[in-house]
C-alpha cells in the first residue's frame, strides 16, 4: 500500500505509542529502500510534536521573551520521554533526502485544540458539567503552551503537499502565547463557574484527569515562532490568535462535536395535573435542571445572605456585599407587601438570572408551571438586542433561554379536585392544595387560560407551538424531545465505545454458545447413561423371563420325552430307512398305525 501512495502522513503528535513509532520507522525505512522502483515522486510527512523542543534553551539567556524558530531546529532538545520522537524526526529528515524520488518533511505540531478538544477535553468537560465550584488547574499554570487548531494543522499539511517547500522542518503553531492558566480560566469563564483551583500537578493523575504522558504535554513551557507557515504558506487560518481569543467559536465546535445540545422545556397546566411528576421524570431522563419558582427564590435569598455575610471573602468586596444587602432588602419588602409573593419585576430578574446560569445554559432545564402569563413570558424571554426591519426596531427573544418544547397538560376540574382531595393533609398543606387554596388556584388558572393573550399565545407567536397532552401522571412516553444529550462522545470515543460494545456482544454470544454446548453435552451424557442403564435393566428382564419360561416348560418336556419322543423317534428312523416320496404322510400313517396297535394290545 505504501508504494501505491504519493503522499504518506504519519501522525505521532499526541498519541505516539511505541507501536506507532516503530511502524513509522519501518515505513520510512521501506520507502527509502525501494526508491529506485518508484514510478512517481513520493512525499513522507511526519506529524510530530513540539515536545521534542521542550528542553531547548535560547542562545542568548540574558534576553527576556526570546522566541525559538525553525532555524534553530538542530538545537532542539526533547523532553526525556520524547527522545524516540526526536530520533524518528532525525531519521525522516535523513532518509527523506531522496532527491526527486523521496522527500521527507517533519511538522512539529503545537498542542492541538478544536472539535473534541483533545488534551484540553478534561477542562471543557468539568466546566460544562459544573462538577466543581472551581475548575482544577494542575501546577502553577504559568507555563506557556504552543498550540494550533486542528483545522489549521490540516491546512499546514495541505500547503506542504501543494507547495513542496524547501525547508523540511516546519513548526506548526498559532500566534498565541497563552499560559495554561490563561487557557483554563477562559474555558471556566465560558462554560463553567469562572473560578480556578490550583492543585499540585501530581494530583492530576490521582484524580484520573490525565495520564502521566498527557500531563507531560500540558506541563510544557515553551514559546515558539513559526515564520515559515506565516511567510511562505497560504493558510486560511481558523484560529491564528489562539484558543483564548477564539473561545466562543471553539466552544461551539466543542458542543457540536460532543453533541451537547441543551433541552429547554416548559410545562404548562392547572394545579394537580402532574406537572412536577412529569418534570422530575424528564429531568432524570435527560439529566437537566428542574426549575420551580419557589426553589429558585429560596436559592437566590440564600446566595444573597452568604454574600452579605462574606461567606467567600476571597471573592467578596464591600461593594458586592452592599449590593447584595440592598437586593435582599428589596426581596423581603416585596414579599411582605404581597403576602409572601414577589412582584413580577423582581421575579423576572431572578428567573432570567437562573436561566442564564451556566448549568441551565449548558445542560438545559424544565420550567415547572412558570411563567404563567403572556406578560411574564415576554419579560423573561425578552432580549435587549433589537433587529431593524424597514426602518423600525423590533424586539427579539433570547433564544438561549427560551424553551424549545412547550407541553400543555390538562384535565377536567372534577378529576383535578378529586386528585387534590386524595392527598394527605400534610402534603396538601405543603403544596397549597387545601380545599380553599386549590379552588382559588384552579379558578385563577382557568381565568388566565381565557385571557385575550395567553401564555400559549406567546409561544405560538414565536412559532414554538405547544403540544397539548391529556392527563398523563406517570406516563411520560408522550413527551418526545429527542435522545438524551447530557454528555456526548467524540466520533473517536463513539467508535471506541461501539467497538467495546461489539466486543462485549461477541463475548456474550461466545459465553452463551459455550454454556449451550455444555448443557447439550451434559444432557447427552445423561441420556447415554440412562440408555446404558435401560439396556442393563432390559438384559436383566430378558434373563428373568427366560428363566421363568424354562421353569414353566419343564413339565412339558418331561411329558414329551415320555409319551411323544419314543414313537416319533421310531417313525423317523423307519422313514430314513424307507425314504418315502411323502415323508410327512409316511410319518403320520406310521404314528397312526402304531397308535392303533398299541390300543389293540392294551385291550
């Protein structure tokens, strides 16, 4: 196959196992040995790693902020664990000098990002899942990491193939000069809590965040300048400024690759129809957040109290505490004036803040019975941005927090009343389903449903058409919103997962076949044993029957020997002497005659 290809690319940049290194070594060696038989020119490109530069020092140590370039590639000093990579680079450059027949290139790639995020995936995942209040960063994070987007690396390879540059050693890094802390902080700000927690580097292995060889990569401290790809190549850069500057588009790529599309659902319906039961089941199935207005308010009040008390002095300030104190006073005052309820403006602010929080934006949510009116929905989902239409400004809604799926549950008043009355007294009081409260709430819901502009009208105007569903209670099969996407796998991980499942399936089938074979062999052995036992019993039965017949036939034998055999023996002897034509007739006459003579002699 190698001899049939004009361009051979071997990638050992971030997964250079011993086997891959040996295979790449074998490939360039074989190509060099077969050069004389080539029918066309061939190109061998080794995609290596900047880890072969990890211990390289600038020539002038007195100058600060010195950047290393391709011109100094002969001075490069590898990380101790990447000496084999370095040796392979030298071999490719040496054997790749095949004149017009074989050309070898080495591309020293920066740490790759984009799409599945490769080595930086851990930071994206813990941020997106909000696993920790602060995203761990291993070590001080002050080390500079040379990087490149995977698409831009692909562009470098394409340019090498098309342009065939004179320089055979090429650095592939973007213009970013970001530290590990810069990168992780931006990831945390974009997807996670926005805070970092510095932990010792060795903790990365204990936490199973990185393997030892992966930790080597993110611990590199190196600043490089790739002048060849910037001066000589025609690259359509996807991310020349680096991950930090392009984090918004990188996040979108990450979500798309990992299939991280949040589900935003709104459940509407009268009291006691089963909204909370359905919401809990949907949240459990899709691993999204259950949003209930009472719990959101309680959570906000608790948060404000902690800010006032400076529970986190590291991030608190007098201004923050003062603002929190003022907001807490406004909330308490509003609830006192409205019989324990908040005014719509304060309620809308709290709900917008909750829906815009990272967990809700990342994974999604189920709105349980809120908003209740057209006006509340308009205020909550309104986007301050505007778009121009024929010289006029038209308000637009915030697509990042507006539900994509709206389900309107309903049931008869009689059914709902009976269901509320069937609850224990303590539960009814907690849920405000006592007779007086329930009737008032149900009446208010019916009034809102017949208003000139209803909540469902609002969603219809946005072309998010509600789906009407009758009483379902425990049955959530009618709520079709798609496959759970709490955390998707990259194509490579999905392929590996499918391979494992297929291997498990084969092992299960093999085990079942072995078990079936064992059962068949056991059954056959039992059948053989039973057959042998049956044969043994049959032989014994035949022997007993024979002995019984023998015993029963003994008197008959004596009779024959005494009365039959003498006359018959004499008749047979006479028959043998005379040899008549009809021996049977002769014997009959002989026996009859002798019998008559015997009777006469007796008389």
